[in-house]
């Protein structure tokens, strides 16, 4: 076997071994990512099923049940999409396996041809002159050694050829098994997709059933939505008043800081003028000499306590780090967003507005702070929002409503993930937290969409 063929063969062996353990080398990352997404989606489906089971125990259709079913349909659709992605990836992997098998087959055929030629040449040589005659016909001892090495090298090369063919044959068997297993995986995935599609249709049927029942109770649902709208407004008013008070207090702190700074600067200027006047009066007199210690520079003062907006250094740092955490905030509770930010249609001609997001979770779940902050207010709205907590993060604010109980008090400093309270469960079996984010502006505050701030799930 010449050098080029040998190098090519070694490369083929290494490639074959890699393809046995990872059929689609360039798509290995995609396979890992796909499996990760499948696991996460399965966990989400299991979580949704647990929450939905808790709600359906009430034996009565509710908006919370409808929202949970919609989320479950989304997750089920995602599951089917991932199965389709898996099938496409399997097709690519199968193509790569089959290509590798063809390459191995071609090289095995070439190895066999080369080995056949070697055997043929050996047979011709043996007919004309056997190995012993070839050795002992050497004219001298040196030639005898050379001929002996040649025969040994030739024999070793034949053994190598046999071993190489065995290796290629083993790779061929492994490749064939991989192809067979991959086809079985495809069949299983296809059957799973059919089963999951049936589950999806069942979920859609449940959703239609709930929608029909809720539509029959349209007046009741409209009244519920109106109650939620009223509770939202009350919470907004309470938050707005608190933020306005905070703005005024900060402005006052800023005004005080400006007046104090102006007074210090004026005193420094007057002291400097007095010292200069004393020096000019009599530079050589003892009075000037005595006055000199009084004109020494004052020690360097610490930084101003408040900035122009009345925020101290700690508040400025906290606001900056909170803003930098957009898209990475921890969730206040485990669960799923059952009602998103803004206005949307929940039933035909029935619209609902949410100033934040509703996160459905399991009954009794602990509610956690999403970031470091200070509790500004703890209050109560008896109908919809129940207990709620306002937490300040510099000039950002987070709101946690629909709490059964509260574990914090105004003025308390919180760390991220610290427990704020326990989620409330309404009469329809729905356990959810209303979570909001606000940003302070010059005169009031603006609502922000929490979905863009929370860590993706």
C-alpha cells in the first residue's frame, strides 16, 4: 500500500470511529440543544398539567382555567415542533451515516483489490523461485540479510492489509447497526408525533368547551373583568401616590444638597478673600503669620450625599444594576405567564388589561423578590389584588400582588430571591401572582413589560 493510500486509510479509520459515536459530527451541538429544549418543554408541560389539575378540581370553568389550557396548547404545539425538528435532524444524521458507509465500502473494495494483487504477485514469485531459494541464492551474507528483511517486510505488509480490512469491516458493521437504529428512532418519533397530535386535538376540544361555558356566562365574566380593572386602577393610584411622594422627597433632598453646597462654596470664597486681604496688609507682620494657619486648605470632603435627582450613591448604583439585569431577572414564583402585559381579548368582545403579568403557580407557593431592593409599601385590596407589596430598586419599582400573606415590612432591605409572601388562591382554584415593573420619570412613573425583564423559561 503506498503512502497516500495509507494516510487516507488512517484518516478514514479515525473518521469512522467518530461517526460511530456521533453520526452527525457537525450537527452534534444541534442535537444537544434539541435534547435540552425537549427536556425543558417536557418539564413545562408537567408543570402546566399540575397547575391545571388543581384548577379543574373546582368542576367549574374559569378564566384561569382557560388561560392555563391555552398555555398548555402552546407547550403541546412546541412539543410537536421539537419532534419535527428531531425528525429533520435524524434525516441529516441518516444521510451522513449512509455516505460514510459508502465511503467505507469503496475503501474496503480498494483494500481487497490491493491485497489480491499482492497475493497474485506472491504466487507468481513462488512459482518461479521459492523463498528459501531466494534467500540462499544470495551471493554474500549482506545480500542474504537484505533479502531476509525484504521478505519479512513483505509478509508484515500482507498482515497489515488483513488487519486493515478487518477494521474497515468492523466499521461497516457498526455503521450498518447505526443506520438500523436511526431508522427505528425515526419510526418511534413518527408514532410519538401522531400521539402528541391527538393530545393537541384533545386540548383544543377542552378549550372550546371552556370557551362555550364561559360565553354562556358572559355577564358574569364581564363583571369579573370590570372588578379586575377597578382593582388595577386602585393599585396604580396607590403606586403613583407613593412614587410622587418619593419624587418630592428626592427633590427636597436635592434642593437641600444644592443649598448646602452653595453655602459651603460661599463660606470658602469669603474665607479665601479674608486671608488674601490679611496677607496684603502686612506680609511681614505677625498678624499675617498668625492668620496663615487659618487659611490652610480644608481637608478633602467626601462625595455629595445626593445627586441632582436626590438619589444617594447606593440608590444610583442599585438602579443602574437593576437596569443592566433586563432579561435576566429571577421569576417571583415558578409557573407560567397566564396573562400577558397590555390589553388583549379573552373572549369574544371581552377585553382585559394587565399592568404587569399574571404568573400562575401552585397553591401555597412562596413569592420571592426578583432583585435587591427596599420595601416601600405593604397594603391590601380585598377583592382581586389581595395583599400587595411595592419594592424600590433606585428609580425602578416592582409590584407583587395577589398575595395571601406578607412576610416583609416597609423600610426592610431585601436581597434577590428573599421571600416576600405566599401566593393567594381564589375561589376558582387559581393561584397566581400579579407582577409589575415601573420606572420613575420626572412627575410620575411608566409601566414596563415584565416579560422582557424576566429570565427566559
